[in-house]
């Protein structure tokens, strides 16, 4: 997975770029429909891929230039209408140098929008102002009713993201992931967008995807509610070539360090991460929890599933004291959960991570990989829902969940200790501890309620790894043969 410069993305999200009302109406309206977009994507896939060239002036639009550029606040698209669907636009930059085409859909007609440098207020000599009249847009964002923040943005390749209900951005989603864990990742990009206002706090976004190996049509029915942003996604994909690893419902995040691997952190803050856990809901009701780690080398974890109910990257730890960040508030970062709208069949939920030594690099990706081989000419349909929220677990299963993990030296020389705290354990419960270790030997285990912490049950495992490699631990609290907790997967020494 290619590194994503988080500093530049945050700057782009903060640039208030608004469309002047004079550009809302253009004379070239055309009929538009979802079926027509799907047909266009299918036809596109039959032709050889032709990449959109980067704008020659975009390389000069750096972080500072992007941050300094502003539009007049009265020029938000739909800004004169009530609700949370005002739209503002991003200029090209050195991190998003390829223009996208954007149109507005009303009553089945699509009207293109034309870029105009006069829409910007920028200091003299600013590189944004020098882009020229035909530069084009890099993307867009959907504003809240007060126009002092946004609740959805699309910019760069096929990336998009939404904040938590606490209005804090974090991880991103993507339309598709291709060969992410194979060392030769491809980044198809949205080349065209169509925006349709569907309510005071809702908008439908249509997008045309194009890339070397695939083309596709996407529809995002997006709405803002009290619990966060919800998106119902429909996609029709048309591969041009065979794709060794296709990732559907992909999401991308950052994990530098937490209390379990504090030695990796060179910053003063105790923890820095956008997400801390991969959660998977299996068809049989099993709940899997894979806490994130910052590995010493690229690491792939694959979870074989058939018709999973969903999966997501969660920010489970929401205690400010654990982060002490009063600037970007990692305790407020959103969790993202993907729910298939129909059975997926066999495949794998894959988690890919590579090493990072800063908070500006997205180094974690999770996605669904179908077991069926991806061949050219074979249409792939996908339907799913994305929920951006403050949730720390998927829909309640009644199971105890992982709350915190610590690592350290075990009681014997050369051994490791893993401490896992579960929350949601009823007082007086004495669950059994089931564990399994691959690449190591369990030396001892213990479990007990933590005094003064209601519902907290602590499990302590001492193990010895086989050599210098890592050991994969599986752990679950059980009551007889019944699951009492999430099924925990953790790589020690990765």
C-alpha cells in the first residue's frame, strides 16, 4: 500500500473552496441515469486505459499554498438552501494533480461545472491562483449547515472519508483496492463525479472509476445523522485484465503505536493511531478482534470467511488520557464498519500493514477479497453499507470485547507476557480461558476481575516464541463450549 501523506490531505480538507453561483448553470445539460453510467463504464473497460495527465502547475501547489487559498463563503454550491448538503471544491495540488470532471444532476439532467480561478481568494503569488482557467477540480466536500466544517469529502484516486459524530476525521475508505499486499499496488481513480441533492442532509454521488486493470460505476447514497454518516454503496465493476488480489469495501488507516508497543513511539504522546482494531462479524455469530500493530516488516493477516456479516476498522480506545492530544484528538476518530447488502460467498477479510515512524503515513488497509478469480470480461456487482460512527464494536452480540492490550517480559528469562483486558464481563463471572499459539509455547495463563473496574476481566499469558520470529496468539473467554468474548487474534513480536 503506497504511503499517504496525511498532512497534505488534512490541508486539502481544510481549504474552503467554494463554487460561485454564476457557475451553477451551464448550457450543456445531458440526460443522466445510473443505468447509463454502468453502460459507460462497461464500454470504457473494452478500450485500452488512458491515464489523465497531471496538470503542469499542480506540482507547485504545496501544503502552504493549499492552506492559504480561500473562496468567498457565499459561493458554496447549494449554499442558499437549508440543510447539510452545501458543496465546496478542492483545487489541484502536488498530492492531487489530476483533474476530475464534476456535474450536477437535477431531474435526470446532468449539468457540468467549469473551473474558474476567479473563485479563489489567494495571496499574491499563490500557486493555486496560477493554475489557470482550465485547471479543473481535484475533488469536493459536503458542508454542514453552519458551513464551518464538512461531513464527507472525495479527493485523490478513489479515496473518500467522513468524520466521527465529534466532527473529527481519521481513516479513509476507497472504492477499490488492487494488489495491495502483493507489492505492486494499482490505484484506479475517479475521473468523473455527478452530484445530486436528495434532501436537507443527504446527497447521492455517482462516480466513474478508471484504471489500468478495471473500470467501474459507483453510486454513494450518503446521509448525515445524529450517529454519524451512512453511505449505501452500489458498484458495477468491469475488469480489463486478470487481477490477482481484488479488495472490495477497502478502508485505510494509520497505526503508529499504542500502550502495547510504546517503544516504537518517539513522540511525547502516549498513543498515536486512527484505528486500533480490526473487527469481523462472521456468519455464524462469531466476533473476531485483531488489534492493530506497527510491524517491523510488511505483514498480511488473512481471515477465511463465508458470507461474513461485516467488518471494520475501529477506534475502540476513546479515553483522552490515553492520547493526551489536544490538537487532533485521536480519541474522537471515527470507526468505519462495512455491511454487505447481500451474501458475499467465500473469501477472506485481509489486513495489510507496513512499518511507519510517523502519524502522517496511512500504513494499514483492510478489505474483502473474493475467492472467485477475477477475469477480464466478467462483471462484478457489489452492494454494501458504510457507517462512519463513534462505535467501538459492531451491533451488540452480548459478548465481552477487548478493551486494552499490554506487552512485556514474561516471568521466565526470554519469555513474553501478553495482558488482555476484556470489558462487559458480568460481576461474579468465572469464564474459562481458551488459547492457542502458533510459533510458540504457552508457559502459563491466568484470569481475574480487575478490582475497582466494573466489568473488566484481565487475562495474562506468558509464552515463549520459537526463535526470533513472531508468534500468533488466539484467545477467547468461554463458558463451557459457548463463546463468552470476542475471538482475539494477536501477533507477538511482529
